[in-house]
């Protein structure tokens, strides 16, 4: 059975079990998957979104195994190798979750488990340490669409974001969530505002792969207009969103990178709250 996502942060008190961290990871990815699509074009093979939700649920055991493997462990190459093999096993089992989402959320699960869930800051720092460690089984940069875009256009991508400590999670998505909630906006609107803010600022390798720099810049500019016009649930914002949606339909542009970053942000939000970051993060 699919579990509903939390509507407020968990503010966990250690000790936290690997299964609880897996629950929070699945809740974060589920919350992201339930959001309205931008553009509003469902996948032909998943018109009602249920396949996407099942795909998230299917990686629950992987998230639990990641948390268990990292629990109290030193952040060394042996742990990085074990985590990499767990990710490989999920891919071989046909995991349909976007690779960047699995990578980002999985690393943060590992970072939280390794540091005893002390704070969002320590979880991000630990995840960044793990991301920077070499892993012989990692796919080559040219083996994935995101990797090819990262190489060709010299952008960080999911790999660079993780190695840098998830700057767009900490400095863009979580503050956007906090600001929208402070203005009393509904939770769905707050999450959509965070997504749109990410789309306005992130060098999304999915958009670069599908449409090149011109498409990325166009989406960023139009998403910025939605935010400036008042956000997702404002009249001006909805009009700007309609223009963004139309621009992303032909050719079809899907902001998979921004979605993955939002899932990572929601995991930290559900686990620590938007206030969980250290000053200057």
C-alpha cells in the first residue's frame, strides 16, 4: 500500500532506525511525484501517475539497506563501494526511479544514518564526503544522458551537486519552502514554489540533454517569471505558469534534475525541517 507523505517535518530525535529513514525517503519522493506536472503532459505509459508512485515504493528496501549499511560507519571508500553496489542492484532490478533522484536521496539517507541524524548540515556534509570518494563501478560520464550533458556543457549535474554538499537543496529549495510556508501558502503550493525556484536557477542536465542551452535558458527565464509574479497559487503566477507550460510542451522538456533536487530537499525537510541547516549553508 502506498503511504501518504508527511505534511510537516518530522524533527526526528535520535536514535533513528534505517526503516524510518527509508520511510522518510519514500515519503519525500512520493510527495514530489504527487505534485502537478510541469509541463502538464503525463507519460503515455503512466497517464495517472500510479506507475511512478509504485516505482518509488519499490526502492524502499534499497533506501533501508543504504541506511543500515551507513549506520555509524566511517565515511570511507569501503562504505562508498557498498552503497554503490546497492544502487547497482536497484538498477539491475529495474528500478524506475530517476537515477539522479535515487543518487541524491540515497546519499542523504546514508549521510543521515552515518552521522546519527544530528542535523541537515551533518547529513549533507557526510553525503558530500561519500560523493567525492572514488567508486570503480560508477557509470562513466558518457554512459548516461545527464553525464553526457555534464561533460558537454560543463555543468555540475547531480554528481557535482552532491559533491558540493547539495547547494541547491540547502540554499534554494529549503529557503523557498520556508518562505512560502511563512506566507501561509498551502503545502502543495509551497512545494511547487520550491520546484519553480529550482527550475529558475538549476543547470538541469535533463533540459540540456533534451534541448541544449537555449531550452535551459528559456525554461529558467519563464520559471523566474512565475516566481516573480507571486508563485504557483497567485493569479499572476498561474498566468506565467501557463506560458512556461506551453513553452515546455513543444518540444517536450522535462525538468528531471529539478525534480530530483526537490525530492532531496523534501527528505531533509521531513527529517530535520527547513530550519535544520547550519548558518551559512
